[in-house]
C-alpha cells in the first residue's frame, strides 16, 4: 500500500507564488508516489469572516488552481473539507484532548490575536481542526510551506497524546518542506512572509497575474543599494528574488546571476516566473471553461475519501468509549 499524503489550502484571498512554490508545486511532483488527498479547507476559511458569495467563488477557484498547478485527479483526490463531516467531528474529539496552553502558544494564533480587538474561538481551535484533517486520513506525509511547521508539530503532539491516552490510533505524520521555496517573502517587504491576507499591489504575485503585472511587481520589488548581485552576500530582497527564480527554473544558478545588475537580474526573475505560470494559467482557463467539470472532480474526491474518514472516526469513537452503532 502506498503511504498517504494530505495537504490543504484555505480558499481565501488570491493564491500566490508562495502557495505554489511552497506547496502546490511539491504536491504535483510527489503525487504519483503516494495516495494523495488535497483539500480546500473552507471550514478553516470561516475562522475569519468571509463574504458568503466570495467564499463560494474562491472554493471553486482554488479547486481549479489545484488542477492547473498539475494535480492529476486520476492520481489524487481533490476535495472540499466541509463535504466530509469527519473533519469537524474529529476536530471536536481532538479538542477534548488538547491542553489550552498548547493552542495559546501557537505563533499564528498570537499574531492574529494581537492584530484584532476581539478574537473568535475558531482562531484558537484552528490548529486542532488542521490536526483533524491530517489524522482523519492517517496521512504519513504532509507537504507544506515552512509557516505550517509549528501546526504540524502540534498535530504530532496531539496524535501522541491521544495514542497514549486511548491506545495506538493515529499514524504519526511527517512534515515535508520543498527543497527551495519553503518560505517566500513579500516583494514589498522581504522581512515579511508573502501572504494571501496582506493587501498592497506590490506584495504578492498572484498565480493568475498577467505577465505585465508580474514584470511591474518584480521591477518594483524592494532590494538594496548594491550595484549588482553579490552571490556570497545577498540582501534579503535579492535573496528572495533569487529563490523565486530558482524555484521556478532550475537553470537559474548562482553562477548565472553573479555580478548581474539589478535591472537585468529582475528581468531574468520575471521571465522565469512568467514562463512557470503560463501553462498553469492556460490550464486554469481550460478547466474553468468546461461546465460541470470541477463539480465532477470534487464529487469524485469526496466519494473516494469519505470511507477513509468514516473508518477513522469509528475507530476514534470506539477507542474513547463513545456510542457507536
Ligand atoms: P495556507 O492556505 O495559508 O497556505 C497554503 C500552503 O501554502 C504555503 N505557503 C507558503 N509557502 C511558502 N512561502 C509562503 N510565503 C507561503 N505562504 C503559504 C503554506 O505553508 C501551505 O502549505 N493551515 C493551512 C491549511 C491547512 C492544512 C491542513 C495544510 C488546513 N489543514 C492540513 C496541511 C495539512 C493554511 O492556512 O495554508
């Protein structure tokens, strides 16, 4: 039996090259070696208010981008989190074994709590639902960007805690980061992670951005005052652009960019990004043009994973002594 892979994306904001280079690209590359499940996590999205009409649209857009990025629905399951009730059910059961202090320590929780006057309980519970996503399918590999590492550690801690309280139930999942691109930074501020929720025209490159917009954003990206690329001592802005280019095109090496003037270097980076995104955008247009196609894929995904989810929920209930039929 092939090992199982699980990962997810929130259907909020505009998917960007950080999401692609940190996660989706890696998924497409490894999917054939595993039994893979890729999930659109709409229950996570509503931990902060989403306009209902926009969320509905974003869920489909995210599914289309999974396909466009190379997820093959004949190999992998693409599914929506809320379509399988086991996610919410297992999240509750795991909540009951989660020490509150573990959740209050999460850096993403602390950052979000600090930024808002009042904070919903869903933000605190967010990592428990994420643990439920992974443990529900007994996934042993979780390909994500670096910002999810702490949540993955919590998932393992929870699995271990549950196993020691109620007996061996969960597989221990490993975090799989991409070799290059695990943490793409904002173009406008290379000390901040590129993020879907950060607004500002020059912050992120959207997966559906036009070539002209990409050129403009990269041309304006924050760098430093050096005359050209010093490969032994790159400032954060140049290092980030180099990472982006290298992750898009393995032909971009330190030797190739050494000493390049920033203007030329940025052109090379923009070319690499545009070339990488072109087939993705083409495929996106194809999969969204075909009426009913996305629904068929999502329904197939749901049908494939539902029995796996039901089996885990049954085992967990039984282990805890909860009523099962
Ligand atoms: P989300 O939607 O914020 O991001 C989706 C994926 O993109 C990666 N990523 C990045 N990688 C590199 N550089 C960046 N700047 C960057 N920004 C985002 C993320 O690491 C992620 O892999 N909590 C998750 C969704 C989730 C999930 C799960 C993931 C829910 N359940 C179970 C894995 C397993 C999230 O908000 O990702």
